[in-house]
C-alpha cells in the first residue's frame, strides 16, 4: 500500500504594509505647481508630466539665479536681498515682483 502524498505547506509570505504612503512624484515645489499652473490657465488638475517639467525649469532657474548671486557677492558674507535684486535687474518683471513680495507678505501678516 502506498503512503499518502506529502502535503506541501504554503509558506506564509509577510506582505508589506499596503498602507504605506506612495512615494510622492516630484520635488520640493510639486504640490504648489498645480494650483499655480491652474491660475495661469491650465486645467484644474494639470498633467503630471507637465508639472514635472515645470518643476525642472523652476529648479534650474532658482539654481542659476543663486549661482549668479554667489558670483556677485564677492565679500564672502551671507547672501543679501540686495544681491538678489542686483542679479534680477536684468529681468524687470522678476525684479518688480521681488521688490513687491515683502510688501505683500507684510500686508498678509497684519
């Protein structure tokens, strides 16, 4: 008489928690870009690839601006607002917005 076949016990796999937050796509400005793009005429929920591209452009602009500010600041001191304004003098729109930002911020905190 033959012995009954051995049963194979299924290994219990420890499943990783499905409740973990999914990794956020994008970088430091990603969450703010959607509403800004919408304000400028894009859809309420802009395409994620468009947002990623806009973030790349924004980060590159900030990086290049900071490099220029650092090159202007030959004193070795901390970067100052005047250094930023000096660099932005080449872009009248950006310069005007940078000059108005502290005024708007002060009004909002009142």
